[in-house]
C-alpha cells in the first residue's frame, strides 16, 4: 500500500480527503462529536504526548489518534459518538 502512495501521492491525498469528508458528514448528521472535542479529551489523557495525526473509520464511527511520547508512538482509539477512549496500542 505504501508503494502505491509513493508512486501516486495524489491517491493518498484523495483517500485522506474522503476520510475527512466522511468524518464531517458523520458530525453534521449527529453521528459523531466534533473532532475538536474528542481531541481535547484524548489530549487530556495523554500526559503531554505530542499529537501527530488521526484517522477516521466511517463504518465504526471511531477515531484513531497518533501521539509520540518519550520516543514511543502511541495509538489511541476513541468512540466518535461519546468521545470515550476505547483502546490503546504502542
């Protein structure tokens, strides 16, 4: 997959745009909270980790936020409906 995006960066930009559009539609339809609210909640639980980015899964209405702290990458899954943290991964 990475090779595909390296060969065609516009494919990655398009998929990112589609993801953002899906997140916005879900928020406007009342299916998920605004991302800014979810990010604030997760930031508060991350103890000073640096935010790197996020992904949205429209089929589950979940966000995956990426952070780095002490040289380690942390992934945090949040429920888009409630803003609750539902999982962590390193």
